C-alpha cells in the first residue's frame, strides 16, 4: 500500500494501463459524486467488500479513495491481505480531489 498525494495519484493513474479506480464509500456518498470510471465497493459492508476484493485481478493496480483518506487506507491494507499487489490510497480523499467528478 502506498499513500499518494492528489497529484501523484492522478499522474500515476493517467499513465497506468492496468489501473482501476475503487471508491469505498457508501451508496449515498457515491451517488453524490464520484471520480469517473470508479467502481464502488462499500467498505462498511465488510463481508461483501472482502468477497468482491477477492474477485479482483491481483495483477492490476488499484487506486482507492473515500471521503478523506481513512477508509481507503484501510481498504488498501485489506486488498493487500487478499493478494492484491498494488493498492494506492488517495491522501485527502475525494474531499481534496481537484479532478473531474461525475454526479
């Protein structure tokens, strides 16, 4: 797991052909606005989160965010624990995000 700043996260993702964006917020938070192409897996739904995490391709690179960076840091550790090699946490979460948002 690596904590990346907004700039590092966006730049690395832009150049990553194996990059997948994961939003670990709730359904309601996701519907309020999310980063384009994000796949939502609610970390508060623990069993379902782990089930979906285990189904992810461990060879891909996962760019994970939440509201402020706490839940996504936890999610990155969980992804690593189920075999995902590369999980990148967005420091500051979507709250600090200056890129595009889909509503």
